[in-house]
């Protein structure tokens, strides 16, 4: 339970420090997709190589930031019970974070050119490798939480290498030539204009999630472990939702570049419909098997109870997140990244901070922390719908 709690607390901090790079990858994907739609080969070439140069720079910066800032932020989050394990995990994780950033950027390029299956294949290979290494390093070699971090680093390295090798071999306009990876000023400015609002959005939301994690931590190590166990399952909902959103961004960008706004609007509607249907179906299945799923990560009945309670507040309402992110992804694809940024920042950050500071102290159980999520999703979905209608 302590190791699970340490990983859970570390995950919020990891997302805080790498979320800026994810925004940059989203911005690069928009620009590449627009050049694809406009059939501008020179623009495609320059945007791909500029994006990878940005990824390498961010990788160096975030590695240093993670190693330096992690201990202090963990103290601020109230993780004293699992502090040594959390610091160990974070320092080892950030030693390889540049590979995660490089993979995100490379997969963003592949998604932008319509080759998302390739990025998914490499992610699946890396994930399978991660599982195998976890089983080797933790139960067999007894490396503990350090083994979990090293396994993650190796899997991230593998995914980055596979993506880069493919981009270097492909005989298309987006082929990567290592010696040509550099910043092209004009393209970099366009990537920054689209990517920075998304990056700021991701970073501030991650900061709000750190506050939420700190609130969870105040209920002790068992609550931290239960919440961490659910977050492991949470990927079955959140990752497809984000994937639908990224697909909408690519689709919108390509059609906007080609001047076909009707297909942009149709793509927006289809994205939202697919996301809502998926979340309702998968959320129902996860709730049906809630206890055995959380029990995979811990046999402690208190940990299981905390995890199952989180599922009751999350799973039935993920369709709201699908609406919000599906619409936001389509809007970003046409280059309007500021409006969705403002809406998402208000609903997923400002509102959550207000709730955590004003409401949670008056609610004696952890339910007060959990309920901030569905309410914030509802606010964001409503505001995004209103914006797209106007």
C-alpha cells in the first residue's frame, strides 16, 4: 500500500512537470495537420523537424526541473508518510523523461499525418515491455519502487526509439533526417501560438490536480493508495477520451487547411458522439467490476473501499469529459486554442481550487474531494457547448 501510495502521489507531480510538453506536442500536431491539408511539403518538413527540436529542448529542461523541484513539491503535497519512496521513484523517472517527451512529439506527428495506428502499436509494445520488466524487477529481483521507475524509463525509451526509427525510414514528406532537426523560426512561432495556450492549460490543470492530490493525501496512506489504484484504472476512460480529442484536432486541422469547414463541423459531432457512447459503455463495465478491479492493486479492504468510492464519483460522468474535450479538440484544430483553454482552465482549475479551499473543509469525508471532478466536468461541458453554438 505504501508503494502504491508513493506512485500515486508522484503521478500528480509528474503530470504537472510534463504537461507543458504535451501542450507543445498538441500545437505541433495542429500545424503539421494544417500543412498536410494544404499539401505544403516544405511546411510539413520544417514543422516536423522544428517540433522534434522543441521536444529535445523541453526534455532537457524538464529533466532538470523534475530532479530539482520534486522533493520540495512532494513536501508541500503532504507526502511525508511515503516521502523516501516518492523521491526515489521521481528521480529515477525524470532521468528518462526526455524519452516520454520525444515519443509524445513523434506520436503527435504520426497522428497529424493520419498514421495513429503506428503510434498506438509502439505504445502497446512499450506498455507490454513495461509490464514484463515490472514483473522481473519487482517480485523477482526485489528492486521495489526503483524497479518500477526503471521499467518505465526503459519502456519510454523503447517507444521513442521505435517512433523515431519509423519516421527516419518512411518515404513521405514528413520523413525525419536527424541532421536537419533544428528550429525554423516562422514555424516555431506558429507552433508556439497554438501550443502555448494548450501547454498553459495542461500545466495549470495539473497544478490544480496536485492540490486535489494533496487533499487526498490528508486522509492518510490508505486513501492515497486507494486513489492511486483507481487512477491506474482511470486510463481506460481518460486515455480514449483524449485520443478522440486529438483525432478531432488532426481531422479539423487537415480539413481547415483544405478549406472544408463543413467536414470540420461533421467531425466535431462524430467525435463527441463516439466519446459519449464509449464512456457510457466502459464506465458501466468498470462499475460492475469495481471491487475486483481495485483488488488487483491491493488486498487491504480500506484501500479497496477508497478506490471503489472514487469509481462511483468518476465512471458514471466521464461522458461529460468526452463532450468537453471532443469539442475543444475540434476547435484547436482550426487554430483557435485560446477559447477552449479559457473554458477548461475555469472549469478544471479555477473551480476546483475554489471547491478545495472553500467546500472540502466542511465535508468530513473524502467524498468532498471526489465530487469536485464530475461537477467540474459538467461546468466545462456546458461552457464548451455554449461556445460552439455561438
